[in-house]
């Protein structure tokens, strides 16, 4: 009976390890464009051009190769971009109708400014454990925004 239990325990351990190796956990990775760049439907400049991504656009990394990166934009569209174009400062995009950027990471803190849907904000630090991210607008105003109101973090 003891041998059967050890066999079962060993079998479960090996099975769990194989499952973990086959399905590695990974956090989402985002990068931002450092300049305007073309989005392609395949990893080649000869491929069809889908759109032009403006400077500072946050994109989710799906596949990372030596020279090309497959990305997902805020609409969910997949495309390829030259890796050299993803060298900009990290930014996020307001996904809510409007997001209030506050002086401190609290809902009762004084507002610094409101950013409407689609506005890009530069990330200036790490988010806190309560879901607030320090950001800066292109005009220099800075504060904290709720991660629920943004995309690309």
C-alpha cells in the first residue's frame, strides 16, 4: 500500500511539473513606440501595411523575435512592427471615457487634470498595491491614475 501511495505521489508530481513546463505563466509585457512606425501583417517590410502607429503608442508584446515583434493594440488588432521602433518611454492610453489624474494615489485626493479617452500618458514609476500608477502628461502635469482607467500597463 505504501508503494502505491509513493507511486501515485510521484506520478502527480511529475505530471504537475510537465503541465507547468508546457503552460508557463507569463505576465503581459507592454512596450511603447519611440517614433511613428508602420504596422505590418507579417514580419517583413514587403508585407501588407495595416496602419501607422504614432509615437508613444503602448502595444502588448505577443511574439518577440530578433528583428520583429508581433503586437496587439488597444483594439485587440494583431500586427507586426520592427523591434527598433519599440524604444520609447513606457506609456499608457486612457481607455475610460475620462480619467482623473490625482495628486496622490487615492480616490479622495485632489485632481491634477482629467484625461479623455485615447490620451497617452507617460509612466513615471511603478503602480502601487492599490492600483494607482504614477504618470505624466505631455504638457508636464503629473500625478496618479487608476489602472482601471488605462490600457498598456
